[in-house]
C-alpha cells in the first residue's frame, strides 16, 4: 500500500480559491459582451497597466520587436519552431481522408477540415513564455487554419519582444498586446476591432483557464487547463539531485503547481526532499517554487512498480518523467498522462521549450479522457455519404423505414419510404413501415 511521506493541502482549500475566480471571470466576460472594446481597454489598463487605443500591433511595432533581439535568439526561436512544425507535419500526414464503398452502391467517407479561425493565448505577464506561440500558432498553421489571432499580455509594461518575435515567426495573422480574461473574452466574443474566433487554445493562469471554461460551447477550446503539473516516477537507478531539479523546474511555474515524486526507494525519497530544500536556497525563482512545493508537493512511497503504475494512473498528471530500470514498462502500460518523458536524458523542460512535442497538455485529471494539443485539435473530421444505385437506396431504405417506426419517428420513416416508392418500386403506405 502506498505511503505518503509528504502531502499537499486539502481539496477544500483548493476549491475555496477557485470559487472566487469563477465569480470574477463571469463578471468580466459579461462586461466584455456588453461593452466590447471599451471594457477590454479598461481591463487592460486596470490589470496590466497598459493603455493603448488598439491592442493590435502594427507591422512597424513587430519589426521593432524583432530588431531588439540578437540574431542568436531569433535563430533559437526558429530552431524550436522547426521542431514543433516537423512533428506536427508527421502527425498531420497520419490523418487521412477516406472514402469507402461499404455495401454495393453505398459510399461513405470522411474529410479532415481545418477550422476557419483560432485564437491563441500566449501567457507572459510573469515570464515571457514564448514557447506557447510555437505550440499553438505553428501547429494551427500546419493544420491549415486560415486565420490565427494571438494575444499576449505586456511584459514589464510593453509588448514582450521575444513573444512578439515568436508569434510573428510562427505565422500569426493578428498579434495583440492583450492579456488575461480580456484577451480570451475578446477573441471568443468579438469586439468592434477583434473578430470572434471559432476556437481558443493556449495555457494561462487560473483566470484565463476559467474564462476558457465559461466560454466553451460558444467557442471550442483545446482543453480545460489548470496549473502546471509534474510527476516523477523513479527508483534507485537515479539520484536525488536530478529528481529535485526536475520537481522544482516545474514548481517554479506558479505557487499552485503540483510536483509529485513517486518512488519505490525510501532512501531516494528522503534524499530528494532534502535536496529540494538545499536547491531552494540557491534557486532564483525559489519564492514561487517553495510555495508550490510546500502546498502542492507530494512524496509517495510505493511497494513495487505495479503500485507505482496504479498511483500514476490515479494521479493522471500533465507531465510524467520516468527514470527507472524499465521505463518501457510505463510506456507500455500507463494510460492516464499528458506526456511521458522517458529516461534521465530527457526532461519536461525539453518538451516545454524545444524538442517538438506539444506542451499544451491536460491537467487536473483530464488526462483520463483527453490528450494534449496537437494538429488534430485544429481539424474537424466530418463525414459524408452518397448512394450510387436505385437498388442500394431501396435496400438501405427498407431497413431504415422499419427502424424509424420502432422508435415512433414517422417523419423519419417517410424519408426512407419515399425512396422505396421512387427507386425500389415498393408500394409502402404513408406512415407505415416497410415490409
């Protein structure tokens, strides 16, 4: 039976914080719906300290941002985007349109059609998280989305040059300096100057995540997102320093980011806890990471890899780093995770920033029923049918007529019956089932 050497705060405390977020977001979205650009500008000034008559960046502003960055930074951005693009292209190639003749004269098919417009949120108020532009914009471009709108909050009072460069190089059609609820609300609801989109994607803080949740249905979303999560599955084959480093590397995202160690080695577990405390004395982002570790960090001791597997699937973490004597056991058997990072040579940061897999992933247990953002999220798989012969229409029609009448849908049955009369020479009375 699993033993907790360290637990996170209780569920009641977590829910209390979320209740206030829901109410605030509902009020802000209603204001955007009622007053459009005026509400958005007021929120931008209030929450981000930025006052602009128009949130959309001009071509000159975009060029100025690119000019601020050294050539090495631009090359690094291009390299990361090429890795994301390459993997997304392979994923897109795996999604084939099909057309098959399932019965003589009956042809069914499906097509993968890109959405017409997508709004990509790129978080950047605390850190300029330009990688989110790669993950959303580049992937949407590979899918074939014709209109891509991006929003990112100001960083230190102005558009963040690195984020702007990433949005532009990725291929965004409209780039806005706009953050928070006002950004996702404007993109989803539309204002006088920002045309509404069909889908919202991208990570964000608790308010952004809640806004996406409340807007779901009016627009599509990539997934319900919460704070960044990391789970490390390890045994005595690795050391405490690498485990502690990888836990804190994700805990620095925010004070509510869960970081969990799952291990069969009590010695490693206790050494890792001690190493976390040591690293927190030298980590520049320790103020955030320490709060996350104190409130949301967990250390779970398991009796064997089978128990680690059960606990890992129960937790259903966003990021799962596996460092054991048999990493493939977890690759072959785990079912609930956002992304796996197998072996000590890779880590979550590679996936977050550069290696090519998408970093927008399910959190808060959503890995039980969905994967993360990928090229397929930007495509609608839609079906079609055609019937080529009179005989095929009459054959299908007889079955359809009887099945519709079983359900009491007479009008539905008549759609079949009229085909039986015209194409099958059948004398089916109006409102009756075919014999």
